C-alpha cells in the first residue's frame, strides 16, 4: 500500500538553531525525506540560522553529513541530495544581538510563500527570537513560529512565555511541538476510536477496568545531564508526552477533526484530572549497570550531582472526574535505563459479568494495546477456546495489527513525527500542536506534585538499570489487584 503524497505550498523555513543536535538529527533529515517523497516543493527554501560562524558552503556540507548519518529514505539518492542542498541557505545570526538579522530580512523580503520560523534553540531564547522577528518586520500575519519543548518549567514560566509570544504572534501562528503527537500510531489511536463503531460504546468506566501508559527508555541521561537534572521525568515526559497520550485516549469525540475542536476536548480532560495523592506516585533514580559502571554510571554520577533529588523514573495513578471515566484509574509510568525501549498505551477491559465456563476457565480480559514504539501497531487480545479435544479451556490470543505486517513495507515506511509535523506547519494545520491554554492546564496539574516533593524533601527510590523501575511502582498496581504490562522490546 503506497501512501499518497500531496505536495505542500512553496515555503521558506528558517531553522533557528540550524546547526544544533535536533536540527541535524531530526529536522534536516526529515525535510530531505519529504523532499525525496515529492512533498516538499522544488522551490521551497530552508534557511539555517545559528550563532555558529559558517558560510553557506560549510552549512551545506554539514547538512549533507547529517543526512548521511541520520538517514535519507528509500526514495532518496545522491543526485536528489545535491538538488536538495541547492535549496539550503545559511545565515549566521545572534538571537540576542543585531548581527545577521539584516541578512535574514533580505532573504525573506518580497516572497509570497508560506513563512515559518522554527525555534530549535534553548528556551531562554524563544522570547528574544519572537521580539527580533517583529522588530525586523518578519512577524507579519502570515508568519508561523514553531516552538520546541520544554514550554516553561512550571505554570508561571509557561504563562510568561505564552504572554511573551502573544505580544508578537497570534495563537493561530504559534505551533508548540510535542513530537509524540506526530507519531503515526498516535493519530491511529484517533482513527481507531472515532472511525469504528466497535470501540466507542465500550470506551468508558462501565467496561474499562483501567488504562495504563508506559514510556520506557533504555538510555540514561547521556550528555544532557545538566539540563535533565533541573527537569526530571515529571517535567520532561509526564507533563507533555504522557499527558498528551492520556488526553487522546480519554477525550470525548470532537465534533470535527479540526484544531480547536480536538484541543478543546483535550483541555477538558486535563481540567478533569484529579490531583495525585502522595501515596499514588513513585519516583526513582537509576543505579549503575553492574560491571559497566564507567560507561553506564548511576544517575547521580551521570548528572554530576551526588545529592540530586531529581527523578529519572516516575509512576503514578490518577483519575478523570467526569461521567465517562469516574471509577476507572489511569496509571502512567516513564523512566530511563529501563529494561527495554517501549511506548505503549493499554486499555484493559473488565471481566465478563459471569463466566459460563466455570472457575477452571480462569480469568480472561480483553486488552487493547496501542504500541507507539518500536513496531508501531495495535493489538486486541481476545479470548478463544484452546484448540484440541478434552474440554473447554480458554486462552488469550492477539488480534495483531502490526503496521509493518498489515500495510506492507511501503505503508510501514512511516513518516517520522518531526517531518509530519513540519509539513502540518506549512499546511497551517494546528491539530497536532498544543494550544497555550492546554500547556498551562497541564502545568497546573503537575506543579502541586513537584511542589509536594519539594515540601516533603522526597528522595527518589533507587532502581536497577535494566529493570522496570523501583519495586514500589509494582506495588502501586498490586495494591489495586492489577499488574503493569510487561515492558518488552
Ligand atoms: P543544541 O545545543 O544542540 O543547539 C543549539 C543551537 O542554537 C545551535 O545551532 C546554536 O548555534 C544555536 N544558538 C545558541 N545560542 C544562540 C544565539 N544566541 N543566537 C542564535 N543561535 C544560537 O540544542 P538542541 O539539542 O538542538 O535543542 C534545541 C531545542 O530543541 C531546545 O529547546 C531543546 O530543548 C529542544 N529539543 C531538543 C531535542 C533533541 O533531541 N536534541 C529533543 C526535544 C527538544
């Protein structure tokens, strides 16, 4: 099955931070793949803008290297790379000063294309960029800005940032990125929920026992120790990525698949979230990998802070106080240095009201699991008779819709989240981007949790590298007679 590619309008995309890690690993290779697929027009321009002192030739070399390292795609070849590089430009610019702005203004003057500015720089520069775009006459009504995470570190800073951006840009021009929303399966979650009659009638506390969301990483903090130690799993993952997944799984059906209709429903979920009780949350910090302490040290060594109280793991139980979900707990966990890299949302349905097969048939429940990575796909566990003679024994088997199997290699050659989201920016579609009030609501729920830890001087529990987190996280579920899904690669 080959996906249909609809070219976007001609555009100029300025990447502030165009020499940085994110630009090299995700944004530029992603744009190249869109170019190869025919979606990025042949006259679109990509303008790297960063503090690094470099000329256009040097930048093009850097871009080519990044693409070679981080991937073109099936449809890309060396000839296409040369063509693509011809559309790349570079301006050396200072977000906090005047240098480079006149040159950028010149480049952007007089075009009637879509203009987008990607803020792929440290968050401390977002306000400076917005202000300078306006003072140099580039913040006109048709311009769009793409803002990377983190969007604030608490409610106050997120509000300040929203207010700063709002001084120069209208909300319809601001694209706050959460790359989880660009994942194929995340959108499929909406297609499955709202495109099928089968699930929606069962999608409530009458039929759903509980929902769990796991985002497990095998990597540690790596070279981001300094940043991460000021942030932690709650700020870095739960407030944004896990919260967005929770919203999509729990929201009411929007009237239309349009930006505000979808985001209004997500906002209602966040506002209906119960505060988290201190005994419903577990924090952890990973230990060193035994025998490999130098390469894989413990969290505190990795962040160079022997007294750090920042969590690299969090597991929590919450609830949504509305008619649909009252009585259904939601469990979320995320952590670094866990046993496998796996992101999964699991909907566990209730037991049948009565088993006609008697006690010996055991307990069987339908489980719908939506797997974001790796092997994106959706699996529904159904109960059937164990084949063979000798009575009625029941087993659970998966109805598997791994996209790679169901859609064939072309269909499974999926578009990376970043490239999809950048194309949405150019198309002017904000559905998969967070609105300012959503981000603030998410911080309103997160802030008291973090403040509670600080007030109680809470110390994260150590957990083994390569495990599923501290034992207390398992206890959180077991107390309720439930189990986490196995974290498997
Ligand atoms: P980086 O440190 O690798 O790159 C920073 C870029 O900003 C460089 O191009 C640098 O030249 C430029 N820069 C720094 N100061 C500048 C100034 N005064 N004027 C103009 N340019 C300046 O950072 P990164 O990892 O690419 O991250 C960029 C943004 O993306 C950050 O907000 C980060 O939180 C976010 N982000 C990054 C990742 C990732 O995987 N790297 C993932 C999610 C979000």
